[in-house]
């Protein structure tokens, strides 16, 4: 196979295996079966077709529209699906929320000295959720995105309608919409009911991951 074709196949397989947890848990029999399957392949076309079939079975439309959004309906921004979403943002060249800095640049270790370059930001802060009876859902994965350290301090515990308005007025409508697209945020998310926001955002997160996967 041509080197570029190999790299593309490896990128897609690694991404699919990582975000779905394909090799987590008792995977030995699965892995052994794959090795046996590959050992019987005789040509580059057969090799490519084998992994294309496997990828098509794993990364289905239902995975992106149902399975992945459902897995994001969990507490804490951690685990394969959360980091898969962040990886997808990097693939698509996203910038940090309300910033001109590329997300990929600030994810590099040591990029900000002794302080963390990025923080996991609650899009709907604690005080806002507490006043509306949603505090128990504060750490839903759909409520997180990555912001730079200074912006996280600046936003503090303001309601979304307050802090988003400041940035929207400052950045302009085009930049606001770019931010929403790159962070899988519904346009006008700052005025949505929290549960409605979570449902819409998790769906958009699935769509963003799909776009990134198709670009690999």
C-alpha cells in the first residue's frame, strides 16, 4: 500500500477504536480474531477492504446520531467519548472558546509555564443551575467545553445570557457563530432551558465528531 493510504487507514482505525473503547476490557479474543483474519489477507486491496468493512460496521450513522450522544449523557468530562470530541475539535482546527488561539496549541504540554493553559468550563455555571434546580446535572458532559485559563476566570459564575452577551458584542456575530460551530453549541444556546440545551448540544457533538472522522 502507498504510505498515505496506510496512514489514512491507521488514523481512522485508531480513532474508531479509541472513541468506542474497542480494546477496553476483555478484548483478547477479539484481537486474536483480527490477527487471524489479517494473516489470511493476500493483497493490499483485501487488507484495505477488510478494515473498511470493520469501520463501516463500527462507525455507523446510528453511532454518531444515537450511541455517541447517549454516551455523552454522563457526569464528568472524561472518558473515551469526551476526549474523542476534543480530538475531533483538533482535527477540524477549532479555536479555544472565545479566543483566537488554536485548541491544539494550548493542549500541548508546557505551553503556559506552570499554569494550566486550558480549563474545563461549565457552560451553565453552578449558581445558575442551583437557582433553577439543575445542580445535580452540573457535570453532564454536554455542559463542558475547554476555555483558556484567563477566560475561565473572567467568566466566573455568570449566567450564560450574561457572559455570552459580552463576548457576542465584543467578537461580532460571525465570530460568535464560528465559536458555536467549533464547540458544538446551538446558536442562541445562552437563552435555552438547561435540559433543552443538553439535548441539542450532545446531538451537535455527535455531528462534529462525525465530520472529523470523515476528514481523517
